[in-house]
């Protein structure tokens, strides 16, 4: 599986862990950094094989994947 320019999943790379295309950097690492209070700049500095464009596109894609279903009512709110 491959999302162009962002995510690659291959059994030959990190045993199938989703990584940034062209790297061995797991996608989850970016989210771990952000959850830990680190900035996107710190992540890019620590993992220079990931481009800023890749990281931003991943975050935008993740956000759309959560926001669009919530807006269309496919994710129930806590009030219901």
C-alpha cells in the first residue's frame, strides 16, 4: 500500500510498519513527537529524511480523515 509521497507499507521495510515514503521513519513517530509536546520543526530536525511537505501532508490527510466523517455524522458525538 502506498499513499503518494507520504505513506508506504511494505513487508520489506520495517516489517510492514507504515513509514514515510523513501525512509524507514514510522508514521507513528511523528504523532509521538507531537503528543509529547515536540514541534514539527524538532521532528524534521531529528528525522531529516522526512520532508516538511510529507509531514504536513500526512497531518492534513489525517485531519481530513477525522473531520470529514465527523461533519457528515459518521462519527457520533458524545452528546448523542
